[in-house]
């Protein structure tokens, strides 16, 4: 290999990145720019220049191929990474969608449970209200019945008390009337004895008040009646004034 070609290659490799397409184009230019042999269809090509260019291609071709392989590998890695990222994104999206569906299912279940609980509470409240109203109505009916019974019993007791009071008052008045009649009878007998000088026959004359109205038999005289009768019988008869008659 020519040293000038090596120098050019070194400068080319350091100054700019190797391109296999450009180097092949350079070989084509060398062939096309070389002088032609008339009537032969051949071209006189500079052997050194063509070989130098082929050396450049030969030397840089493995690196270019390796770079291409690396690019392909990088591309495959990028594609794999992209595919992995895409798979992760899809998996994450599916998981999020499943979570959302689960959340929605939980929300729907919670709403259904809340609705059932609300309906059950409304039914229980309605039943409790009906029960309370029935109990209140029963209590009112029972209280009204007890009040009526108490009122009837009170009126009956009041009537009984009134009747007993009337009976007792009648008995007291009857007893007082009997005593007054006895006193009146005794007083009348006393006056008759005083005025007529007649003695009160306590053995034969029995006051009307001393007769039992039920049996008709004479009842024993009381101590007060006996004392009063004895006093009247022992009292001396008043002397009549003869002058008073004239």
C-alpha cells in the first residue's frame, strides 16, 4: 500500500466519518475520469490510485460493517426497548383499566348497597311508624276505656255515697223526730197533770213514742223519760184559789 494513500486514509479517517457509499462513488469517478482507448471500449486506469482507493475501502469496510451491525443491534435493542416499553405501557394501561373497572364495580356495589340500605331503612321507619301509631291508638283506646270505667265507677260510688248519706240523714232526722215526739208527749202529759190535777199513770199510759212501730209492743222507757215522768208524778197538784172562781 502506498504511503501517500495511507496518509490520505489517516487524514480521511480523522477528519470525517467513513462512508462506504462515498468511497464506492470515488472508485466510480476514478474509472469514469480515466482516459479511454479509442475503438476498444477500454479505459486506462491508474493502478496505484485504484488500488489505494480499494485499500481505503478494504481497511474501513470491517469498521463500517461493524458499525452497521452495531447500528442494527442498536436498532434491534431500541426496538426491543420500545417493544418492552410499549408492553409495559399496555400492561400498565390494562392494569389501570382493570383498576378503574374494579373501582367502578366497587362504586356500583357501594351504590347498590347504599340503595338497599336506604330502602331497608325506609321500610323499617315505615314499620316503626305504623307500630308506634298502632301503640298510640291502643293506648288512647285503653286510656279512654279506663277513663270511662273510672268515671262510671266514680259516679256509681258517688251515687252510693249520696244514697248512704241520704239514708243516714233520714235515719238521723227520723230519730230526732221520734225524740221530739217523745218529749212533746211527755210535756203534754205534764201540762195536763198540772192543769187537771191528774196524776200521770206511768204504768197504764204508754207514750206513743214508746210503742215499737214494727211489732206494736211497748219498748222500755229510757232513763231520761223515766226520771221526767217520776218528777212530774211526784209534783204536788196546785191548789185552786176559791176567790179566783168567784
